[in-house]
C-alpha cells in the first residue's frame, strides 16, 4: 500500500474518532438531562410537599440508572442526602394503602393542554433554605381550587 493509501486510512480513523467523540458528548448531555424522577405521595395527602436535599443526616435517594424514586411521607416531607435533579422528567403518583400507584396530572409542563380541574400538582419550585442554606423543592398536591385556597407555602 502506498502513501496515498496510508493517508486515506489515517483520515478515516480520524473522522471516526471525531464522530465517536461527538457521539459521546451528545450522549452524556442527553442522558444527564433526561433523568426520570418519580414522586410517590400518599393518596390521602393534600397540601404542600417539601423535599430537603443535601442533608448528610438523611439517606440517599434510591436510584437505578437514570430513574430516581422520591417517596414522600404522610406529612408531605422527604429528607435526602442526594442532590436535586439537574433536569429531566418528573412523574407524580398517588399511592394507596395497598401500594397501588396512580399517576397524577400536573402543571409543570407534561400536560399543559389539560383543564385545571384535572391537574393535581401545582407551584413546583426549587429554593434555598434560609436556615440551612440547602436546596429544597416544594409543590402543592390537590385540585386547582385547593391550590388557589392553599395555606401559604412553607418557607425555605
């Protein structure tokens, strides 16, 4: 094989290396922003949910690959040593006493076309605690009417 053949071979290897590098970068971005977080809330709970992140005295969130489970207690609270999500998808479920989960409709963007009477998650936001400096997330669980009549949101 002559010099021309060697240069063609090297060019092909370089092009493949660049394409592979692009694939790896795009994949990392895609997977890092497409985490799925599933919030499991007792079906009898109505009101504000507060999640406290980065608390070393609490357990980490159960996570498998890019699926993270957040189980809210009967008082609407969750404390975890895990950090908050950097993006991705969120799904909210009400869980009955038998452990059966039913997905809720929300106002966080997954189904904006639904009328208010069918939405059950409201005012989802991330803030920083004024006392600990740690990140919290809070949202309201209930109907649109309950959300409008809600008690003041818990202070961070």
